[in-house]
C-alpha cells in the first residue's frame, strides 16, 4: 500500500501527559506543517527523555528576524511522538560517520489522535 506524499499519519496511541515546547526554525516548521517532515532530530536533554506518546508543541522561532535577535513568530503546531531512536551502544546509520551521537534522539511524529 502506498500513501500520498506529504500525508501526515495519525496514530491511535496512548498519550503520556507530557508536553515539550520546542523552538523550531522556519524552514523545519514549514516542512512539518506541510507534512514533508515527520521526524525531529533533537538533543535528548529533557528530564526523563522523550517518550512515545509525548506531545511536542513546536513553536516557530526565527533565529535572525529582520528587527533584531531571535524571536517567536507566533505560529505553533502540535505533534505526538510515535517513535524514539537513541544511541544505546548499537550504531544507527544516519550520517557518514556512522551513528547517532550520544545524547541525541530521532523522534517520529504524527498528528494528535482525534478526541
């Protein structure tokens, strides 16, 4: 079965009740909003780490807006974490050096389940 390009999947999973607000640069924010990017590569610095069922509030952050230092645009969207891949001693190929760096996580994203 194939799915149309840019279709964001919706999973029926149990939410953890944990929410993480994250700065997201405009180019990545737009790709997520349009359904082209359904993952995040993030430093795994949250207390307890990221988990399947956590909700991400992605707030568009412009690091170099025309009128001074970085600021939020006011746009935000929510996605639920459907998968977490971390370095745990077994290399996961994502870059020429061969592995996800320790302390980073790849997060699979989907629309929040319908309520």
